[in-house]
């Protein structure tokens, strides 16, 4: 997955991820409330719903910080009652590293969007 600007920072990563999904036919809604552990919701039709938290790899240097965000997303997965997948996107280099976050852990996603 490409289309990451070289100037990406922690602040621009969610916007770059939203633009990427919109270019692939998704509708997105940015969440501005900091109490939510996700940056935006994306959907394509009624069945494909994503809750996405996006970061720049520059902001994920300490492993503790990465683990804290994963723990927060895992508790969010346990508490939401609507359909959809929760994903963590980390932008670094020229592509996104995507992880599907579940209540019991996470797994790396490979390939393009489903």
C-alpha cells in the first residue's frame, strides 16, 4: 500500500490514510473527539466498515507507546457493539503496515484492501 507523503508526521498520518481509502472507494468520517481510540471510520457499502487508528512510524519508536495504543484499541474492540474491523495503520517508508486488532491480540495484514 503506497501513497504516503514523505513529509508524514503523527499529525498528517490519519489524513494520508483517509485520502488513501477515499481514493479506493471508501467514504470516511474523521473523529475529532480525543476520547475515541480511533482517528476515523471508513465504509464501503453496508458490510465493509473499518475503524482506523493511523500513525507515522516516526512516532512509534518506543515499544511501550505501541503497546499502549494496542491495549487501548483492544479494549475498544471489546466494547463496541457495531459491525466492522478495527485496524492500526503505521506509515513508514512508502507503504502502510496494517494490523487487524482483535480483543485477544492483533495480526498483520498483507496485500491490498479487501
